[in-house]
C-alpha cells in the first residue's frame, strides 16, 4: 500500500507541480527565468545558473516547489473569496 502512496506522490509532484511550475516561472519573472530542461540536466556539460541569453535557470526541484506554492495560493484564494 505504501508503494502506491509513494507513486501517487511522485506523480503529483513530478508531473502536475513540475508542469505548473514550468508555466508559472516565466510569467512571474517577466521572462527573466526559465526551468532547466531535462537534456540540460543530463548533459555532460556542467549546469550553470544562467543561460547564454542571460536567463536564470531554475532547477527541477525549484520548479516543483514553485508549482506547489502556486497551487496552494490558488486554493487559499478560492477559499478566501468563497
């Protein structure tokens, strides 16, 4: 039963929150930051904090946290305005 819960949590964080974070980060940073792509994480080159065009790279765990905070803020706003 615990393996199902762990899989559900992984699916929730990695699929839903990561996708939401990838959408939200460029919007709230006015285009100055973006999420690191998978091929950048697994490439042989060292990952830097900035890209060639000057955008800040947000790591995968940071993107998932931004997505989680966005969902939490949306739910709190819905409850407050209800």
